[in-house]
C-alpha cells in the first residue's frame, strides 16, 4: 500500500503539470477557433499537421524512453552509460531526420498537400526532432524522482506558448491593421521557438553525465525497443490515423473544414488523455522499479481499478457540463459535439490498454504489444476507409473506439495466460454499468430540461456516483487501516 501511495503522490504532481498544462492549452482552442473559422479550414490544417507530428514523435523516440527505464533499473547495467547512450542515439537519429526532410522538402510538402506552404513542413520537422531529443532528459528527471522540476518546466513551456499565441493571433493583427487576418502557420513557428527554448532549461540534465556511447549496450536496447516502436506507431496511429487519412478519403471539397470541426470537438474529450498521461508518467518508472516486490501484481490490479473509477467519473463530469464546456470552441464548431462521448470512451479504453501493457514489458516480450496495437490499428484504419466517405468525421470517432476496444480485449485475454493478474472484474463491471446508467440520465437531462435545471440534476447525478465510490471503496480502505492500527 505504501508503494501505491507513492504512485498516487507522484501522479498528483505529474498530473498537475499535465492537467493544468492541457487546460492552459485549451485556451488556444477558443483562440484558434475564433480567429480561424470552420469554413476557412485553418484549424483543420493545424489538426492535420499536428497529427503527423504525433506520429513522427513516436518514430523518432523509437521506444527508447521506455527502454531507458528498463535498462537503467536493470541489474548489472551502468545507469550513467545507459542514459548517455540513449541520449546520443536519439540525438543522432533526430538530426538525420531533419537533414532528410530539408533535402526532400518540396516533394514531401506536395505529397502532404502543402506545396504552397512548405515552411509548415520544415518547421514541423525541426520541432518534432527537438521534442524527441528532449524526451530523454525529461525521462532522466522522472528516473531521478524530480517531478517538481519536470512539472515546472512543462508548465513554463506551455505558458510561453500561450503568451506568444495571444500576441500573434490577437495583438499583432490589430497593430498591423490587417483586419484581424491570421495565418495558421503562426502556431507552428511558436511551437518551434518554445521547443528550442526548453532545451536551455534542460542543459543540466543533458550534461549530467559524461558522454559515453556503448555500441553493445545500444544493440541490446534496440532489441528491446523495436517492438515498442511498432507498438508505439500502431498506438499513435490509433489516435492520429483518422486525422491524417481524412483529407485523402473524405469525398467532399471541405475536407479541412470538416476535419477542423472534428478536431476542435475532440479537444473537449481530451481530459481522458490528461489523466492517462499523468498516470503513465508516475506509473511507468514505478512498475519497473518494483517488479520484484511479492505483492506487485496485487498493486497493479488495484491501480487498474482506481484508474477506471476516476476516468469514469471524469467522463460523467464532462458529459454533465457539456453545455458549458462547449464554449471552449467557436460556435461554428458545435456541430461536432456529438463525437465527444465516443472519443472519451475510446480514451478510457486506451488507458486500460496502457495499464494492461506492462505484463509483456516486464517479461521482455514487447513483441506482443506490437501485435495487439497492430490489430487495433488495422481495425481503425479499415473502419475509417470504409465509412468516412459516407459518414464523415463521425466514422473517425467510432473507428477509434473499435480500434482500442480490439487491442484492449486481446491484450487482456493473452495477458491472463502469460502473466496472470487477478483484476477485480466484478467490481469494475459494476462501476461501468452504474456509469452507463447515469450517462443515460445525463443525456435525458440535457435534452429535456432548461440549462439551469439540467446542470442541477446533473450535479446531483455526479454526487451519486461519488457517494457510491466513497461507500464502496474508500470507506472499506479506511476501515482496514483502522483495524491495522488497532492490532499494532
């Protein structure tokens, strides 16, 4: 239980940077959707380019972040040498990527549909290369258990980006007198500046150890990481393939406009991504560092249960107050709000899949993850290709749901044979069933009642779910603690 408390503590700190950071980033959504109308397709361009960036980020880190944690905690390995080798490897491949993009910039820009805006592509390439390299010193901060510096740097970087966006999208157009016209490309240049600036604040971590490159160590690490790369590519495609493919397969002249509506509405559902990311930052080093504890599997089972509980609570909160949260995006993007519950449900399953993924990482059989994510990716792409031409971006949302559901289910079934963990399935199913019933109630409330009445009813529904959590789990845990103290 002490170990689980440590995860909760670190998750709270990492979560603060992640959730507050994402929330601050939400300030950019109303800014972009106000200054870039849905009809202009400007926000669709941002959505599309950042989808490529997310995919490239996974490729350029090629599983070395997780591999670093595995090897830095491995008996017989020199932690400093592991860190140095990892950093040099990722830096080299990132530099090579930038050189290749610059060499073939025009054909790449034309293929992506940005022949007239090739600057978007080279800026994106340099930014993602810098961010990929920065992942390693940030991983080093997590390894050294320095969540406060991690959180401060992440938040400072986001604040810098927000201030620059406010200047270029709000103040500069007024000063230049161009009638408020702005270019979506501003977002990419700002991102590049902030990423490069962040490296200066990571100099202490970058130079923390003597640069010592070990080829034999790198070969061992790559043998562990390449299945994680496949897993990561398949996993990120589950998040971005729809946004990459949409302009190619949508049968209409307003592809970027429709993509912008989908991308903006999906932002409201991203609270799930915040929770999952915060949990991952603390949970990954914890799992690898405590794998030899005799009670570790029981701890993993409890962590899964509480992860599901709090993501279900987040789901209900977002749906209960969707009529207020919709003001995050511009009015001409509201037609996409119907994707929010589907995208949020998909994010919950992605988080569960992440929790399930540790069994094959702990037994050094990461190839299983590649298979599971690959199957999920095939399902997602197939649904997109078959149904986007007819149903538009709604098919994108359901494709993500089906892709994650497939990967999650197969990972659980195989995992219970290879690395059995006694998850409290009955309790989890009860929570899911209760959340489903309450969600239906919230839906009726939103449709049938005036706004003030719906908000009141929905708040009561949220408190009912919280009361059930307290009665079912927290009171039980408190009673166990009191009994233990009495026996002592």
